[in-house]
């Protein structure tokens, strides 16, 4: 699909199924990337689900919604909880409509002799390899090059639940306002899954709770309200 993105009055506004956000026939040649909630109908890009239209440079559009339910897509990075183990797979809850399978060899350098041992309840940061309708999603603890990278077990810390919309905000660029402000003041680790889960770890449990609660609360606040809330919060921890 070749076109050049142009400013739209719909960006950061509520859109509903059927809304047309771009007319490709009026744009010059450049690739456009479509994220979730959008589809191409001939020369137009239209909305498939209600939510807020987002755009990130140079050329990606998507519809952000605050769904609690997560629909897996190949390439997604998610937080999963081990719920069972089988000879060939770990069974993992990724907050989707079906449990996912993590093959016991889907780890860097994985062999039958060094299969990891995960107890029920273990929290993992994993990548969705495949997600086909009617089938259990398949996961991996490796990137596309077969390296562990950032994937694997998340030790200590605490996992918080969020909407998928908030998860996308936390992963967006520029950084989420709350994350940026707290990161300048406090020392903590965070891992965000597009499936509406995020994990926070810090040397003090009070920091974990403060960061997690602040992030969750931010979803119900406007940008102006977030700034007011953060000013009060940061003063309280000086």
C-alpha cells in the first residue's frame, strides 16, 4: 500500500466502525502501516472498531481501545502466567480467549537436557509466534533471531492488570507521562505486555505499589489531570 500520511482532524479523537480516516487516491507515494482496528477498502482506510485514532511518526495509524479482553496477534510481546505443564508445552494464560502453548524447546539453546522448570504461577515475558482462530496461540521465549533477549521469567516484583489501551500507551513513543515523571524520581524496572498486564520491580515494595497504582489511575485522567496528580504525588515522596 503506497501513500503519504497527512494530518487528520480525527487523530486523538473517538472513531467508530465505518469512519474513513484516509483517502489513498489523494495521497502521494509512501508506505503506510496499519495497526489494529483499521482496514483498507479500495482507496480508503476505514475503522473496524470503536476507540481513539492514534498516529505515530513516520507512518503508522491504529485505533486504541480500552478493552479488557486481549486478542492475540503474532509478534505481540505479552506477560503470561504458567498454569500447567505438559511433556511438550507449558500452558500459559495470556489473558486471551484461549490458553497459550509455550513449547519446552522455545528457549535460547533449548534442548531436551536443559528444559526449564517453571512452577504454576510463574510470570513470563514472552512473544506470540502464531495466533490462528480456533487454535491455541503459540509462544516463544526467543526473538526472531533465536536469542533470549528480554524474554524469560520475571522474578520478584508484582504484576498489575490494565486495559489493552493503557498497555499500548505505556509502550508508545514519546514515553507515557506517568512513566517519564516517575522514572526521573524513582528507581524501578517495568515490563509491559500488550495484553493488558505490566510488571513492576524495585528495591522497596512501597515503590512498586506507588508506581503500579499511579499507572492504573492515570487511565481515568485527562492529560491535564495527570499533570496535577503527578505534581501532588511527586511532592509527597520528596
